């Protein structure tokens, strides 16, 4: 799964040449914002699961999680990004994004060493263990890659 995330990061990185592109019919934000947000989410999740206490992990049923994770799809316009993952303008500059890419890739290298019960509490999908956290990063990144592709069209 880590390799799949790396492949998605490579696709995000390929969109760096279009940072300032915007298409109001698709999104109010630029490609740079989309990349910055996606990287902040991945970085934040990996950071949280790295700091979690695996002994406190407790699975719980969550219907929204079942639907989104089964379909591998987040419906457009249905979610609202928490303040913590909204990039500041300097974070979606080329320099800021390069720094975020490096952080995500460095943290991602350490994920296989984490306990399978490393976790974080998602505001909609509940507590996600290491595997489900990585799956969410993939679903979320794919969601934003599709938006980026539509902006660039």
C-alpha cells in the first residue's frame, strides 16, 4: 500500500507545473491549494498514527467508512476540510510544496515499522488503524487528483 501512495504522490508532483491554474466551474481553489491540502492531510495522518498508543486502539462500526472505503470514492462537495489541513498561501508555493512532499515521503518510510494498531480518529470515519489510515490517504489523494485533472482540462 505504501508503494501505491508513493505512486499517487508522484502524480501529485507531476501537477506542480500547473500550481496557479484554477477553474471555478470545478473548484474555487487552485491546483497548488489542492496539492497542499492533500499533502497536509497525508502528513498529518502519518504524524498522528506515528504518535498514537496502539494499546488504546478500539475498532468501532462506522457506516460512512464502510461506504467510502468499499467504493474507494469520496463524493465531491460533501466534505469540509478541518482548519488543520487547509494550506496557508506559502504552503502552496513551489518551495512550500517541495518541503511538504519531503515530509510526507520521509514519514511514509517509517510507517511499515508502526504497529498495525497505530491509529488516528477521523472526524467522519472514526478510529482508523494503520492499514485503514493508509487506505484513507489513498482514497483522499485520488479524490484530489481527480479534481486537479478537471481543473487542468
